[in-house]
C-alpha cells in the first residue's frame, strides 16, 4: 500500500514527532489499519527532508519483510530518495525495542549506506506514543557496527578514517609551522629594532667626538 501524500501537503520532516503525527493520522483516521497486527512502513525523503513516498511494506509481521532489504528499498530507490525513516507499530503498546528490532535496523542501515540512502530513524509507534531510535541515541551505534558490513566496506571506512587522521595531522603541523614562523618574524623584528637603536647611538657618539665634546659626556654604548 502506498499513501497518497498529496493530502499531507508539502511537509518537511524536522523530528520524530512530525513522523509520529503523520503516521497517527494515517493509521487511526485515514486508513484505520488494524492496530492489533504489526505493520511496517518506509517513509522516503528527499534532500530537503520533504516526503517523497509513504509505503506500507508489510502487514501482519514486519520482521520477516524487514529482513529482506529489497522490499524496504525498492520504492525509495525508484523515487531517488536520499534518506528513509522506518516505522512499525507495537500492538502490545510496549515501545521498548527488542534485540530483533535493533538487529533489523542495523542491517537496513548498512544496506542503506551501500545504496546511498541513509536510514535516519526507526520509530516504534502505538496509539498514544512513540519511540525514536535516533532520539534514544541508537542510530549512532549502527555507524560503528561491523555485523553486516562486507570486507570491502570495512576497508573503505578504514581508509576514510586514516585519511581523516592524516588531514588532521597535516592541519596541526601547518598550524605549528605558521606559529613558529610568526614567532621567528617577531623575534627578528625585535632584534632588528634593537640593532638599529644601537647603531644610531654609536653614530651619535661618533659625531659628538668629532665635534670635540668631552668623552665623559657621551653615554656609553654597548
């Protein structure tokens, strides 16, 4: 099932509550989908975080469908989405994610990375509330997860990390060299001023001696 998003208007998604409000309208008011059964949705977004598509991927049990990424990413790929948000309901009302919920999200997150479609969040919703993986800080752990990463992706991320470290080291080295150069210029200028001052003093003393002034009146110079 694909939702007619024209009825929703030109909405930009700012946070998890925006998604929850839309899904609550769809589930309870618009389509009145049976909340006693699990259903799994994907919401495709463009680069401006505007909704491109809302699709009911599975109805009855979302776990088996979500384990097949092709079902989840098919329409978003066709819509050329830049990101998606996953949503499933919890008929029991318990919004605490299970180990299986976390595992499924991890897999879909990694698949999304390969396809250049970022999984921004996964919401578990009930009639009265919701749980956001992103707000709970769970999405961050999937970036570090290695469970579903192929070896070539691990190598790419290792090289990416190494390049970041190299650039940071070069940046720090350049900053130190700049500081040393500035300090050297400053010291040179100070020495130049000091040398010039002494040269002027010597010149004045010589002129005074030529004029026959008492040498004792001339301030000694180094």
